[in-house]
């Protein structure tokens, strides 16, 4: 790569580090709750805060729960973007994803400053077959306009 490309990449890496370090002070919703044996996690993100590259990924709050066999499982959540504005959301389990740990996701998009009706959709899921404790979700977020819109990732699974 040329010297100018290296400088651009270095600048992007520095900006991503600032995003990652400032995320904890400016994050919006990041919580989970259990109701009737089902666990739901809500994680709201703005497009400009999602860093480029796996090494700079944002990490959401972990969810720890007991399975129907009373095994304790911790699920972690990470998100980063690629150069095409495809968000890669990683859902990592401390145990292999079995039939009793099925994770579903939907995305709620809304305007930040109004009470407009949000839109909801179900993204494509890419399962990384080389790791049985990892689910990777690809979200095409090119349409998400900053600063007008934000996206809330809603995960649901049975505990």
C-alpha cells in the first residue's frame, strides 16, 4: 500500500479508537431482562459510533442465564462495520449454541428526535460453521442516516 493509504488507514484507526473509548460515556440503551423464561436484550447504536474492523469492535453488556438443564451460559455481543457500511454483529456464547439456545434478532430503526413510527426488520444471519459458539449477523446499514436515525438491535433467546 502507498504511503498516503497508510496515513488514511492510520487516521481511521485513531478515530475508531476514540469511538471505542468514548462509547461507554455516550451509549444509549444497552440492557437485558428476563420474562417467563425468555431473555431479551436491547442495544441502541448510532451509525457514526460503530467502528471499522473487528479489532475495534464495540462490546455490549453480557447476558448470563441458566439453560433449561441449569447450565450457566454467558452470551457476549460485539459490533463493527466494514468499508461498505455492513455491520457485523457477533453473538458469542460461553457454550456451544444448542437447540435450546436459539438466538433471534430484529432491528428497530427510528428517528432520534421525533416520535415517528419505527421500522422493524429481521436481518440475514450468517452462521460461522467453524465455531459452534459464534453467530455472525450481517446488517446492511448504508441506508441509516446519521445523525437522524439510530438502530436498536433486539436479541431474544430462551434462558
